[in-house]
C-alpha cells in the first residue's frame, strides 16, 4: 500500500504527494514498532510463579498468612486512547513472621 492507494486527485502537487508519502510511511513504521513492543510486553516483561509455590515457600520460611484474596482485571497499562491495554489477575495478601 502506498500513496497511490489513498485516492489522491491527479492535480495534487508533487510536494504534497511527497509529504503525504512520508507521513504514510512514518505511520506504518510507528504502527509496526508499536505492535512489536506490545508483543515484548506480553511475553518478556514478567516472571510468573504459581501462587501455590509462593505460598509454600512463605510457609516454609515461617510466615503465617493473615489475609489472602484474589483481585481480577487490575490495569497495568491504562491509556484510554490506546488500543493496547494490559490487565493482570493479582493476589492481595498479608503475612506475618512471628518473633522467635
């Protein structure tokens, strides 16, 4: 796809055509870069440890769980004008390690 696919009138000046071509190419490049960044955010941005493993480790080192609840759909990236939105399912917990 290029400038000729945008339906420009044949009398559009050459300078105007060149300017629109540059804007068109920049728009495509930015969109492709944004898509690549979005893929990286979704695949490489975190280490996911199962909650059961975290809970087991905490108990083994002496913590006592006092409160534990699930929180769903927590926004991480929230720009209402953006097409990319990232949400997480989270845990809220309070744990205490008793004095020895």
